[in-house]
C-alpha cells in the first residue's frame, strides 16, 4: 500500500448530464473478451434495452442504450485500447424503452430468481474497470453472508462513486438493503476512504435506518479498492479465486446504483457517470452519458482541450489506465474515468533489484523476476497481476514494469 | 477527432530514483566523515585530521579518474553520471578511513580494485569497497604489516578475557565511539537513517544482526563470558559499518523479504564461524561470499520461500539446525 496524492473531482460539484449525443456506438466485444453475436441489422429500429447481440458462453445480452435506428457498423476504440466493431445507432432522442414494467414500490420483494433474471435482462455488469456479468456473482449455491460495497476509488482522478454516494445516498442504501433481503446477506460494509468525509457524513445521515449496513473507513492509500485487500482488511480472510468462496460478495457503488435502477424501474444499464479530468481537459467534471458515447463528441459538446506539450489520452485512472491513440473512444459500462494529461515518459535504467516492486505488490508477486525471466512467468503467478501499476510507480530505475508484465501476460495467453 | 500519442506507461511516478538513493547514502557517509573529523578534533589529533583530509582528496580524485576512464571506454562521457549514478563521492568517503595510513601505491591499487568491482557487480550501494579493503588486508598481511594475524586458526579456542581483548584498546565505550574503529554507534544511526529513508534492504540487515548477536550471546553464555563478549563481537571489526553500507547491496542480494531474511540468517551463521577463523576480515569475506555464492542460491529458492509454506519451513528449519550445530561446535571447542 502506497500513499499517492490523488486528485479528485469534489462530489459536491454538479454532475453534467445534459449532453445529447446523436450517434451512439455499441461495441460487439467487451473488455473482458466476451464477443457478441449480432441479433439486429442495419435499418432496424431499436429502443433502450433492445437486444443487439448475445454472448452464448455466459448468456449475456448486448443491449441498446438509446432509441433510434441502426445505421451501420464501424470500428472504434474501447477501454482496453483495442479497435472493435460497433453498432452505429442514430439516436432519435425519444427515450423509448424496449420493455419497461413501471415502478416497483418495495424493491425488497423480489425472489432470488427474479433478481438474477433482472440483472441479466438489464445487462448489469461490473462498472469499475471490470465488466464481469453481475448476475453470475449472485447465481451461486454458496451461502453469502456479507456484502462489501466498494467506494474506495483508489486511482487518481476517479471520482464517480463519490459523486453517486453523495448525490444518491438513499437510493444506494435502499438498494443494498434490498440485495441483503433477497440474498439473505447478514451484514454490509460500505468501504470508503477515510479522507472522503463529505460522502461519509452524507451517508451517516441516512444509515441509522439500516442497522446491518456499516461504513468502513479505509486507509487512504493505493490500491485500497483492490477486492482481495478489502476482504483481508475487513474480514481478515483470504480466498483462492473469488470472495464468494468465503461467503463474501463485493460490489462497486456505480453497479449498486445500476442495480437500484433495475430493481426500481426495470431500467436497463444504458448510461453511466464518468469522470473526465486531467490537465488537458478544460471542464473537469463528472459527466452522465449514454453507454456508447463517443468521447470526442463529449469534448465537442463541452469545451475543447487545454493545450499540452505532449498530450496523452488515458482510459482509466493514471495508474491503471491505458493510453488510447485517438479520442474516438467509446464509453463502455466498465469505463469510469478518462484523463488527458502530459506524457510522462522517462528514460529507464537497468534494474537494481532493490525489491521495491516486490514490497508493494498487492498480489504478492515478484515483478522484477517476472520481467527478468518471462519464461517462468506462469510459475511466478503472473495471472494474479491486477495491473495496478504500483510496481512502475515505485521503481527507482523508472522501468515500465506494469507494461512489460502486461505484454508477457498477453503473450502467454 | 484528435490523435494522441500512444504510450503504455504508468502516468504517475514516485520521486524515488537511483540518484535519490545515492544521495541518501552520500548524506549518511558524509555524516560519518564529519563525525571522524570532529572526534579527532576533540581528541586534538590534528595530524590525523590533516592525513584524513588529504586521503579523502586523493581517494576522490583517484576513484573519479579511474571511473571516468572506464566510462570513456564505454563511450559514456557524462560527468553528472559519475556523481549521480557511479556514486564516486560516497565510494571515496566510505573507503577513505581505511586508507589514512596507506602509501600512494596502496591507495591506487585499492581504488582500482574498488572501481573495477563496482563496475562488475553493478551494485548501487557501497559493497564494492569490500573488495578494495580485503585486498588491502591481504596486501598488508603479505607485507607483514598487519598488527593482528589474518587468521588465527591456531587460536581457534581462544576467546580472550575482557582485559586481554578489550582493555588493550581502551574499553567497550572506546569501541562504540570509534576511537580505534569506525564508530558502531554512528553506523547504527546511519542504518536507522537509511531504513527511515527506505534506501536499504532492512529485512536483510536486521535478520543478519539478530542472528549474529543471538548466536554470539548463546556462545558467550555457555562459555561463561559476560555481556561484554557480545558487545565486543558486535562493535569491533567495523561489523556494523559493513552491515550498513555493504551487506544489503540491492544488485547482489535477494529481492523478496523472505529471501532477504533467510539470506541474513545464513550469512549471520557464516559470519560467526569466520569470526573465530579470520577475525579481522570475517565480515568482509562473509559478505563477499554471500554476494557471490549465497545470492544465486537464495534467488533460486526465493519463489518457493514466497509461495510454498512447507518449503519455507524446510529451509528455515535447516538453517536453524545449522545455527545450532555451529553454536554447539563453538562451545565444545572452548
């Protein structure tokens, strides 16, 4: 764990939600590698939630985030810096829903099967950098005792969860309560950075109504939002693959809000809040945009970029994010932050084997050894790497360890 | 649409750098130099001060020149590199106390060997000075110029009493303050400083000190020696000085904390054995052996130590057995 000066957008700052985008792009491949078989074609009229594609492996639907007409296919960048095929949909701004069943008064009155069906139908996936289908977490026979709501947002600039918790505390707590009721979960901990007092105070105003929901203030260090760290920190437990093994489920705040909208309004996951920040952005803020929004159009609708000497565009925060060669970047469900900043490239020197990378690695890897002996990467448990970038951050030789490990990891697949 | 440069790097970096680590070492070694000068000023040892200052100057010039010439051979002509990366100032200051009464020939040879070993092992700390100092000891031994013998195999069972071993050179306090050796007290402060500045592999240093002290304590107790024995073994022979500046050189020691602890543990045992065979140079030889032989060995088992709990117990268990056998042998010898 390392303390890093994290620049954040204040949760009190207004979320910009009035950007209307004419053309929406829905990628046929997700960041995790799920590919979708198209179910619609050019010329079809689609509504919000209309199925556009299907992944048979995990029974996951690709849905439209706007109502309008499919006008074609094109290639655009997604958050893993790859160019992927996308549906091009012309938005008619009528906001028609494919299947909206009205408002449900008491969202705790769902059965587990109904809950899982809704998560699947509304296309809820992880919204904090990992678009893992959410229903798969709950579709388990194992007994779930605890829920951790991750509001840590450890990367630099990422501020969406704070904004959601600050602006919608009642909705977040109501949703957590419903999930606990439906899944028979005993207790929930909302993990928040101890420095995030605005959000903690806001939640404290409402939390008394929910005796089984507690706030857990985390040491403000990086990467305190890492799932394994949270489970270890709060419950002193370790697990092999997923926290469900030890009866714990973790969920990100943005995802909780998406679940709330699904339970309350049966609303498909069609929009999200995203932080757009960095020295290259004139209007740093949290933006509420449609899934499939082209980032370049957001910039056109707001203000131009600030002039930088050697600007780079990063999908994600400064530590975990990836550099994208163009601003034709599509906002996907997992993308929580876009940063435009100065290029920060330094000449790297030979590894001095100081062991700093090993010392800070949250996955308990030996990064210097992995890059020294890529052939033994599997034996050195490279799969455990979460790409947090701490190794690159602390390296006194300024070696881009994270990138080297990522390349070895890709090569070994 | 706007194009951006695509570069997959971590876009935020800590201010940690090799230059910063080198500066930390330079500060601590400079403090050492100031201490030596002040101590001799208080003792009114003016001729020593003059000698010491001249030695620092000559050593710095020699080491800088040799390093620069080697760099030029490698087509690296930067003067900044000499100080920022090659750490010539720290190396010179660390070596100077050993060269105060040396001839020019000795100074040149020691500097040459130090620079060559520094360039060979690519260490960033000051472990390269060990090769120079070891050479100096051997050279003087063959010149019959060494006060104490390089080995005392014949006297292996001789532990000495307080008056025999310590009083001849003053008292334990004079050892601690560094009248005759480089001050262990200042070495300890430097170790703490480097630990606070996160510039040293502290697991290794502490594991070594704990092993060495504990073994000496047990040996001392069983041989009916009082606590002075442990103090003497710890403060004489510049042990803490070498532990601080040479033991944990990054380039030649294991990276993981488990590896470092095992490394320090084994090296502590080796040092205890060597202490009774080659008292003057025991730690120098132990560290060099460690860097050359032990490091490759520990690096090979480092992964098992980190991920395999049973292997970890096995290796630490074997090392403990080795330490117990060593203690028993050393007690029996007496």
